């Protein structure tokens, strides 16, 4: 078995030597001999991170594969680059700040052996300030409720994947937060285990409050991708029908008032509201139909993404026609 470790790096010069040593120690502690590689992806660091990575890669015993990006593209891009350059059957992702502890990789492997395809770490006790932990709990609760995936920590950087999972995922923007949701949507089994979370020893956090605003927008994106990607007409058409009911009911009410001679309706704001909602309803239904045409022209989904197992025999033959 060969394991790959993907580590996105952005201004973490002080932790890299200790991190690689911890990973090496954790792999050597596994009960069976295991090949491994550490894929360090420098995401446009402005400190001496790349220099440290270069020094570490000179020692073949460190099993380093180094990739340097042209600028800071973000964590999702760094993970995506790393996923395209791994050789392992199993792939771990973890942060470079030493808050994730490599000694726990055995727990991930044990959980995978239970038949899961992706195992995510849950930092139940976080050593971060309240300004980070409180919004994170709310974010995870909302995500679990809306996606139906009962995880406690979607954004944990400490995860383990079977190779086939990362080969099927397409990560961009800020979607790394929702990798478990995207994997579960493809039919992969997702689990969660508790992991130890250490306080940051070096450097500073690279995220601020803006991450939560981006996270909300990405959540909407993920819900759209996983629920309506192949049936956009249901999304736009459903909204259109709902608006049509509201607009139709409003105009019917006003029409009844006019028939019963219960006062003029032309000056009522409710009339303008009913007309605008009805027009918007027609537009949404039209968008849905156009989206369905686009999906049809684009072609069907790659069914290979949906296949988990297959059996074929050389003895199989097509039936002969008379």
C-alpha cells in the first residue's frame, strides 16, 4: 500500500520541518510497512516556505514531492493541484500549521477498513478563539441540515480518501469546504472520526470573517450542483410555479373586489405586486426550459462516475440474429 499526503502551504515556513518529521514518524509506526509520499503544494507563499520545502526535498528519506504555484490561488486550487499529482492508493489531506496531528492516521485507516470511501476529521475540542469556533459551529449545523449529511465538521482539513474518490471530484473556487457533500452525492460512503486539535504554534490564521460569506455562497452552489445539476427545470420551474400561485391568487383577489364593486383596484400597490410576481413567474419557468435545453445539448452525464462495481466475463456473447 502507498499513501500520499497532500499539504497546502501558505506562509508556514516555521512548521514544515516538524510537520514532515511527524508524518514520517506516524507512517513508520503503522503495523505494516507502507510506502508514502508527502506532496507539499506551495500556494504562492511570500515567506521562506519554498526555500524550506526545497531543502527538505534534497533528502530522499523525506519522500517529498514539491509543487509551487505561481501565486496564491487559494486552498481549493492547491488541493486540486496536489490531487492531480499523487501516486498513492490512499490520500490524506492535512494543514501545514501543525494543528492536525499525523499520529492519528491509523484511526483514519481503521475507519476506511469498515467500508468507507472518505473519512473526515472532527475537531470536537478546538484550540481556537471563540471568534472562530462559534461561527464554525453555526456553519456546520446549517450545512448538515441543508445537505442531509450528518457531519459535525465539514471544513476540517484532515481527511483521508480512497484514490478513486479524488479522481472523480472536481474542486474549484472554495468548494473544498464541501468535499464530503460532493463525494456523498456521487454515492461514496462518508464517515467522521474525532481527532485531536492542537493550538497554532507558528504563524497566523489565513482566514477572516469573509470566509463565512464565501462559504454561504458556496453552500448555495453545492446545493444547486448536488440537487438540480441534471434537472434545472425543477429548480427554476418550481420557483416559477410558486410565484405563479402567489401572483395568480393576488390578482384573483383583486379581480373579485372589482366584480363586487368594493372599490377601485388600479391604485392599490397589491395590483402592481401581483402583476410583477406573475411576470417573474413566467420568466423563471422560461429559464428552466432554457436550462433543460442546455443540459440536453451538453449531453448526458458521464455514467462512469456512477459505477462502483462491474463484472464482465470473456464468455459473454451478443445474441445472434437469424
